């Protein structure tokens, strides 16, 4: 996996963790800024899942990023 992909995955993981933690700390309410971040990250998360699905070597990463995508979808649906 190229360095840029690993960097992007780390950024997505870190960014999503902040959004999800804020959502949970606020009793299921995302701040407007976090909602925007989740919308911006959603296509990148989909691309990450597709990238990780290409190789069995990244099975654990695929599981993690699939979960992040599911959380983003759930939070955005809850905020709609």
C-alpha cells in the first residue's frame, strides 16, 4: 500500500474517532461542523473500504473502516 494511502487512512481514522466521540458525548447529537466532516469523509471512507477489500492482507483494516463507514452513515441518518 503506498504511503499516501496509509496517511489518508490514518487521517480518516483519527477524524472519524473525533466525530463519533463528540456524537456520543453529546448524547447522540453531532455538532454542525462534525456533520459536515462526516459528509466530506463518507466518499473517502467508501474508497478506503474498496481499497482494503482488494487484499486479504488488510482484512482487519477492512473491518475497521467498514465499521467507520457504518457509523458515519448512522450518524448522518440520525441527523437528517
